C-alpha cells in the first residue's frame, strides 16, 4: 500500500489501469518514523482529520501533504492555516509520523485484519527518493529537474552526480545522479530546520564536483525549478582531460542497460568491447570516432547477435590509440 510517483508525457488520453484484487479500505499500511508515501484506500473523500484519526488522535501524525491540483497542499494537526481540505480516492499522500505505526483509515467497517505471521517488515529508511545520505532532509524542499541538461554546451552524461549547495556557506543541500544523458527528475533541495539554506536564499549546482556559475532562489515549498544550461565557474577544472580514462559504468549492477563513460584528451578512434568472465568477446557497443573530452556509450545487455545475455559479471574494455583499460560490471535479472 505504498504510494508511487509516475512521470508521463502527453498526459491527455492516458488512462492508468491496475489489475488484481481490490485492497480493503481497512487494510493496514505500515509507516516508518519520518516521511512515508502512502495510497489512499477508501472510496469516499474525507477530511484529513477524519481519515487519519487513527494516527492523529495519539499525537503520532506530524504532517500530511497532498497535491490534488499539482501544487503541494499541507495539513498539520491543530494547524491554523491548513490547505489540504480532503483526502480523495486515487491519490497518494506524504505522511510524516514521529514513530513507526500502522495506518488504518477511519472508514473501516470492520476490525483491521491481522498481518500474516510470515510477514517481515521491510527495511525502509525514508525520506525523499534519491536524497544523498550526507544531505539533511527537512520538511521544506523545492524540486529541481531537467530533461536536457547541458554543461558548457555539452549534455551532462548518465551517471554524473549533480549536487546543490547553499551560496552562503557552500554546504550541500541536495543531490542526485543523472539517470540518462541530460535527464534527471525532481532532485529535492532542502531548506529550513536542519539545513543551512533558508527560504529566499540562493543555491548553486555542481556537476561531478565542478561548480557552476548560475544561482537559483529557494522560493517556496513544493516549487519546481527547471534547469537547462549550466556554465562552469572559472575556478572549476573544465579544461579537456590531460589523459585517457575509463569510468565505472552506471548503473552497476544493471538491468537491462548501462552507460559506459570514457574521456579522451583529443578526438580520435576508440573502441569499447564487452567480454564475459572467460574472456570471450560478447559485444562491441562502440567502434568509431570519439570526441575530445567525455563520451558516453549505452550497452543494452545484448550480444552482437542481438540476444539478451545472462546474469553475471562482465568486463568492458576501452581501446584508444595505445591506451587500453578494463573494468568489471554486473548484470542482474
């Protein structure tokens, strides 16, 4: 009964359907201390204070967030300026609780069903997806995203780390990994309690440790900031590499595809080969002219014949001029 974010394009005409048995509206939803994204099970709309009475009345509920119209709306027990007026079928909600609990919506017509004896509580740490462990997550964030991010005119490659830093003291206030070339979605940048960034102040981004010139204002909770183009600062090392290098693939382990990045000090012929653990050549995802600087190649987990390869450890090798380097990666299915 967890909730999920789904990102779609051209939403007009799209109908999301689910198969399987309906979940009873009195089913228990496990909550961890902190933030939880949950489904709303009842088939009628209710005020948050009614729907969540089971965890509000004992003082466990701290906050509830919803976005019925695409904008964040907040409910705080006892709050005088609540925006979230109802919880509705087919929506998900963020709930913050002070300690682990089981949520039963107040519309249950019967006693909550017991959990099966074999049930093992999942080991979930919370927060907001993709938040680095060295970033202090707070209850206030803006979302930074990009579908075509470029650094000095070049697409930021898959596997690159984007971090956000407060202008005031350079502390890290957000971060994520680019999932595919130029694309990352909803990196949370935190402000307020627990963060050195305050609402109204500015932050900047770094790409793989290279600081960028542009700054962005932390405007209001739940705001979305699109980033399309960044420029490295004069103090960042944005010159062409002085030597060849082969980076660790991303993601790793992977299924079904992974990105392989390599850098060249000058443009020239390069070849990327995939071998199984016995040294047999499996695929050649790149063989041709590479540009000076960073290059990115995708291997789709298939052999040169187009057949999917089996789970296991594979080697990938870069050959460029007299340079050669090999690294390991793992395919998991």
